[in-house]
């Protein structure tokens, strides 16, 4: 695929924000990647270009029927000042899994990967140097055909935008507080809980708002049928260290197959830990804590990487984990993944690529 590259005019380049107060998702870079899809033609007009607004018809099908998917990955500035990506093609492959489920066209992974590297290289000065800060990358696809009627769109826009970010959670790499809901459900097997479609996140907002009013950072979701089995946190997969066993819920069709989740499974197995992907109920977690066997809980995801959990609230029962402190395994995983991602540690898995 021919990818045009058009640079922003020097006098129109944005003023870069303070790297020590970035927040998350607030500052977009100077450039973006865009390509269009038309049924019968395929993907075309691929371009790395200045960041700009889209024009959508009010009848664009994404606005009415929700055909919208996205991904999230990061670019890291290493100690050697080089720019690295972490398992980028896995994100693009997962996006194609989302596209297939949502009846959207698959993207050409090799061509988009090439475009992604061109885009990050062009905006390389936006990759932060501040400790813990990164460049967040958001590939997205939306249905753009104008028309009413529930069916797959015949036209799509695929784009990639970037933004420099600090810590995802205000707590940074400190234990977060999680609220367990049995009032709302996120997804059910056979639905779309295992793909990154926009509607999943819209459906989660009510519970998240209610949890935040109570002082909790995120929501831990239970299964939609019995409302007992733990699934995932709104923005992360979840792990439990009970005794000497590390447990995470299995991929049964209602939770997202996280790239960081997969990386943690690979690392911990290679470290010789007993690792299980199995169903676990919230009652089992609370019982393990009562017995003193629940050593750690942590979430995994691109945005936060590893997020230790210091407290969970289920039906007003407060469960404090590891005295509210970051656990040894959480810290080790965070340090190891960050070291691999920024190129300061050996990468025996071939996960990291230089831009």
C-alpha cells in the first residue's frame, strides 16, 4: 500500500505540554494516519498527515449503530534515546479480531504497521523523556457510510492518533481501590465483551461513575449470569496471588484478551510460578483474604501496565490487600515490563521493536 506523508507546516506545529503534568489523553500530537475503505474497492488513500477534524454525515452509521472499534498501545523512549514499540503487531491482529466480530473490514496489518512506524517517527519529539511518561497510540475504525438501517456499513475510516501521557491513574504506581459491582454487568459469553468495541466502554460508565462517587478508582466486573465469577476491571485484566498460585480468569468469550495479560502469563511461567487461568468467585477471593492467603491483587493493561490493588469493596465488605501496599510480585512485573519496553533490559521474547 502506498502511504503518502504530508508534514504539518512548521509555523502550525503545536506547543508541547509539560512532560511532568501530562495526565492521560489530553494532548494530541501534530500528525495522524488516515485511510479509507469502500466496499468493492478496499482500503485506499492512506496518508500520514497533519492532525485535523473529520467531517461526518449526520446519518453516518457509526453514530446510529455503533460500529466502532479501537486499540491502545504505546511508544517508549529508551535510556539510549531511541523509540521503542511493545508488541505492536499483536494489537493490530487483535483489532482484526474486533473487526471480524463487528462485521467490519480487516486492516492490512503489515501496511498499517509500516504506517504506524512512519507516524511515530514523524512525531518522535512528542515521545516524552520524563520518567514513567510515554506516547499513547490509539488506532480506531468507524463506520462512515451515510444511511439508516441496521446492517454493516459499506464505508469506513481507519485512523491512528497519538498523545503523550503520564500515569493512567492519579495514584500512579500505587495501590488503587476497586469497587465490585453485582448491580450492573459488562458482557456475556456470545456477546462482544472479548473485543474492543466502543459500546463496551459506554455500557461501563454508569458503574464507574457510581464507584468514583464512593471513592473508588475502577469497577471489578462479575459474570453476567450468576454474578459471582470475577471477569475483569473496566480498563484491565485482573490477577490474584493466593498462596503460591497466580490466578487470572480464563478467556471464555466475555473478557478482553489483553496483550499485557499475555505478557505477564509468559513472564511468570518462565519465572517458575504456579500460574492458572481458571474461574474464581468473589467469595473465594474474600475467603482467601480472611485466611491470610490472599497475598496480592493487580491489574494489567497497556495504559497502566501493572496496577496493584490495595482495597476492594463488595457489598460494603472492605477487603484490604497486603496492608494496602504494593506487593513484591506486582513491583517485579512492573519493573521488568518497563525495562523491556524501554530497551534497558534484555528482550528474550522479541516483544520490542525500534522505530
